[in-house]
C-alpha cells in the first residue's frame, strides 16, 4: 500500500493534495429503525480483524514519517448503509462484504426486535471511517 501512495505522487501536481478514505479498523454498529425509534442491535465484525484497514493506516503513517507527504487534516465520520429487513441486509453483505461476521447474539437481537415491531424494520449499518488529507512534499 505504501507503493500505491508513492505511485500517486507521480500523477499529482506539485504541492498536490491526496484524499484517502478508509473504514476504521473497528467493529461496525448495526442499528434498527422501527416504530419511530432507533435501537442498537450489536456489531458487525470482519474476518481477519480488519487487516486491510490496519495496513492502509500503516501505509499512510509510513509515507508521512518518510516525509513524502504532509498530514494536512483528518476527519472521522460514519458511512451508513440502509436495508429493508434482515434478509436484504444478509443478501447485501453476501454481495458486498463476504468476510463480514454477525455474532449470534446480534442476529438474535435483530430477529427479536423485528418480530416485536409493529412497522417494517430498517437496518442501518454504521461504518466508522476516516478521511485523511495529505499534501505532497
């Protein structure tokens, strides 16, 4: 990944800016919306303990420490994905994130809330992410 960042320098204008956006290497929050309220159901994990995300942040740190880029700014935010119910959520994960893991207790909580809800349940996946702004040296 350091190589990719070094390659980006070749196409940036002098004093150019590189914006990097990656998920943070932490569990993602699963929330449910139903009956006019939002309830946290648990977390979503990744096989490999977010190895790719950790490597991305190590690469960014390395190019800054090597004085190839200057850290200009960082901002944390949540990506949010919305699905209509558990089946759609599981289908979306199977297509988009096949290394995701929903713990059994979280799955049971989603099923319980869905059974008790008077209105259709929407599932929200909140994925913490960081945008890092780097200036080429």
